[in-house]
C-alpha cells in the first residue's frame, strides 16, 4: 500500500544538515520500500521532505520511520501521512480506463 509522508522542517536548518548524511545512508538501504523520495524546496533551499513508501500497512510505515535519522532526531515541525493508491503510471495496462468506467457508473 502506498503511503505519502509530507514533513516540513523546523525553522532551524542546522537540524537537517546535522543528520543529513546519516539519513541518506539509511535511505540507501531502504530503497526497496520507497517509490519516490526527495527534499521539498522553496527558492532552492530544503524546507522538508516528501516520501512515498510501498509498505503493507501503517505499522510497517511507523517501524520504517522510527529507524530514519530525520525522524529519530526530530527535525520536522509537521508531519502529514496519507494512504494512497497507485494510479499513474499504470501498473496494469488499462487500469485508468477501468477506474474511469467505475467513476462513470458512480
């Protein structure tokens, strides 16, 4: 199940920079669980992180986040977590057409 994590940094950018190398090392070992991840940028500076994980359930997500140095060292001011559904690009050809047909039927 895809999970989207949107995390905004605390105002002090040194918090992120202090653990960034450890975070990147950790993420490198977790790539099989990550669909997409990267920094949130405003005017070219990092202000947060976006993660899209593919994990079986929320407890697996919580366990994964609990090992990430960014979460261990509490660099984020706000964290939003959403369940999602993979739509694009299609994993199964025709899935978008089928979804459109379901939407038309209501």
